[in-house]
C-alpha cells in the first residue's frame, strides 16, 4: 500500500523552530508542554512489573544539562526524547530527529539510573546519523556498563515485523517537564499495541521515500526514539518516529470466531528495524538477537570513540 501522509513529531526541547512539509513537527512552549504532558500521559502509565523494570534499564532519556553544578534538587536538564542500549560496549540508538538540536553543534547526554542514588547524566557521543531513514547511533562515555549504573541492552529483531504482530512501546519521561532534574526518577510508559501495516513517506521533502510501519498506539511527548518491542521475544522491531495524522484503512486481525474489524484509533508510526541494522553494519557496531547467546562480534575497524 503506497500512501503519502504527514507525521506529527511531538518534539521536546528548547527550540521553537517548526518545519513543515510532508512531515509536520509540532512545537510547544514549555508551559504548553507541561499541561499536555500531564493530560496525555496519564493513560499511558501502568503499574510496572519486574519484567518491565528489566527493560527499563535499557531505555534512557536524551537530555542536555544546563546547570554547572547540582543544586538542592539535583542537576536540571532539558529533555529531548529516548534512546536505548544495544550492546555492553555502551552503544545506543535513537531516531535521528531527536538529535536535531545537536545537528550542527552541542553535546547530547543521557540520563541513567544508579542503585541507591539519584540519576546521573552521561555524555553520549554521536557516532553515525542517517537523516534519510531517521536513525542514529551514539556511544556513552564513559561506558556505563563498566560503572555503577543500572543498565542493560535490548536484542534487535533480524527483520521487519508483520501486520498483526503484537508489540509493546516503552519509553521514559520526566515526571515534571518544567522542573526536570536528576533527583526526579523518570516515569515509564508501557503500551501494548499491534502492527497494522506499512506506509511510505519522506522524512524531508527533498529526501527519498522510506517505509514506516503503523501500530495501534498514540505517540506521546518525548517518546520519539524509544523502542517498539515484539511482545513474545522483546526484540526491537522498530523505533518510534511520531504520530500518523491521516485516517487509515487498516484492520485489526481476526481473533477466534470474531472477524477482522477496521481500526479507527490513534496511529503511531515507527522506523522499521532494517534501516537501523544497515547503519550498524556500515559503522561496524555489534548487536544481539534473542536467539544469539553473545553479541555479534565487532568487525575490523569498529568504532572505538
């Protein structure tokens, strides 16, 4: 099915620049962000299970600290979106548009949990970016897997998901976006959904067409770059890209004797995993699958910065 339709990316950050075309970016003031976050994320918050807590350790907010030193409420920061770890060497990935503020200059950071201590910011160096397919690779420095951090990494699926596959979208966000600081524990979103099908669009009007898959999820503030997991294996099937704005003609699969029915709810759009795998291979970055006991070995000339 070939469709050209806009995507709304709910961007979080200091920039008020909005760019329009086939892809629409929705920008908010900090006050508007706060009230929209409070109202729209309430339905996304579900009690965490031990399994959710394990997956949480692989996901981290992308932030920029703007305090020189931590105050009585910790180090304050601006929140941009999500990333997640893919190996124990400290490599993590996100959607490229989450790094738009750092495209020309600046240093992104990630926010990490520590046992029995407040969260801490760690530098995340940009290793590679594919703006066409909206995927990016970063590396945490120093490597948090060698320090006292609560971290783990996610396996990646070997191929795209299929329509009807059950998935889970999970992400982290500050409890209060206006006063976000390292003394606040980020909240976790955990949203079951289903893959509905694939569409085509352009990340920018001047770029080639790419595929995205749609799933039955209403993307919220700051969820861009977070993983979409296959329910059965918890392999990453894609990265959250934004909201799909046009109505779809997709249907939910039949269950038992019940026939398939048209889906009329909110639509999330995600970048399929194969675009990310291509960027990882190009830059010799290792990853795992749920079937592999060890990470795929880094190739000669693997990135070490």
